[in-house]
C-alpha cells in the first residue's frame, strides 16, 4: 500500500503523525518499525525503563504500553470500517488508559513482546483486506476517516513516540546509567 491518504481522509490532528513518515510502502514501514522499536529498547534496563524526563510524563514502559493500546484500538477501528461498520466508533482517553494499566509492574521485554505481536496482527490484517476496502470511510471519535489512513496514523504515532524516547529519554543528560 503505497498511496498516502489525502488530507480529507483523516482528522486534521493526525497530520502531525502522517507527515513524519517517509514515502514508502506503509506495510513495509510497519514491519520495519516493529524491529526498530525492539532494537532501540533492547539495551534499556528495567531501571531506565522507569525514567521520566519530566514530572507527570510517562516513562518508557508506559509509552510502550500506550503505543500498544493505541494500535489495538486503531486496528479495531480499521477492521470495523473495512467491514462496513456504519456506527460511530468511540474515542478513548489515553491518559486514563495508562493510569489504569499495570505497565510498570510488567517487565519491559513483555511490553515489547506485546507491541510486536499487536504490530504483526495489524500487518496481517492489512494483508487480508481487499483493495476496495481501503477507500471505505467510517467515523471514529466523531470524525471521518478512511481505512487507508489508519495504518499511516498508526505508523506516524509510533514514529512520533520513538523520536521522543530517543530525544527526551535515551539522549537526556538525566537518563540513568545502566
């Protein structure tokens, strides 16, 4: 799937994510990201995974958990819209989801395994879709979106957070030593 979505295919606030992506097949990008995220997080210790770069900001475990939750939600929306769902799909409060999750009690390697499994499931779902499903429009959180736009949103969201992990966590002067 190489055709990027047009700006009228998704809510405008997702443009910041889609604009981060290179011109490349989105399924290839999703597969690449799965490995890139795992490689970046592999050397992170449990102690480092609890580092917050500022008060009230998530730590690395919470970011990985958030990415996985959001991808699960977006993939569900993608499935529903691809299958012709006519009802509006609900939004979610990511802050509340992270607050009620037990990400900090799970080993980082398990959170990474969840991320990779969910990403693999998303890729398999995309491979299974007929071409005509990509143009189907639905409503999520009271905003119109196409099936084609959702994998770009997923990939851009991951890229955004991966950049933050690198810049504000791993490259921070306050980041704890191993």
